[in-house]
C-alpha cells in the first residue's frame, strides 16, 4: 500500500497463533485503543495475512499499510475507527 513511515500507538505480534485466534487477538488489541489510534500487527503470511485484514475492514477499521517482510511474516497497520 505505502512505504511511508507510520508510527503505531501499540504493537502486537501474533505470529505464534493460528486463525481464528489471530483475529481475536487483533480485535482485543483494537478494543484497548482509543478511536483514531494506530495498531501495528505482526502476523504470518498466508491465511492470517488474508483473513485478518479482511475481518478488520468488516469491523469498520481502516488498513493504512500492509507490508510483507520477506521472512514469512507481514506487518499490518490498522487505524481504529470509532463506532
């Protein structure tokens, strides 16, 4: 999406869990943030990298950036949108 530097308000690493727990942990972390804050999520490529961004969008949040790291992991930057 973009190569701009994004400063996250919080970061989680969910490379040690499988779907659907990947989205559950992401949702819990987003719930702890204030509206307008940014969450950085480090996750595995493949199913988590497909499902978590889709589920986050369905929840109404915005994806600011998605980066593949080249080591089988990705970074996802999510802008929390209020209810």
